[in-house]
């Protein structure tokens, strides 16, 4: 899987939660076809802290990360 379009928002204030709006996750299959994946899980799903630098996207055991910035 890959993030082919980053989410609209990548800079947060501590206490906010990740917003995947605008993010496009694409899967590439063994026959080289690709498909946009609409159903995925991400972590952390809780309030972000300044220690959070990435969000991990998970699709059926495959993961990719999206860099984020969290300010105080």
C-alpha cells in the first residue's frame, strides 16, 4: 500500500486527532493492478501529542506511515 495523496492537514496542535480528509491510499496487487483503498485503520486514533511524528495506516496487515507535525 502507499499514500498517493497526503491528507489535507499534516500539522496539528497537541490534543487534536488525526484527520484523514483528502488522503488517498492505494494498493498495488500481485498482478500489478492498483486500486484506491477506502477502508483502512490508522493509529494513533487518540489525541495527538508532541511525541507523535507519524500516523500508521494499516490495510489487512500492510502498513504505511504518514509524517505529521504536532505543535504544543
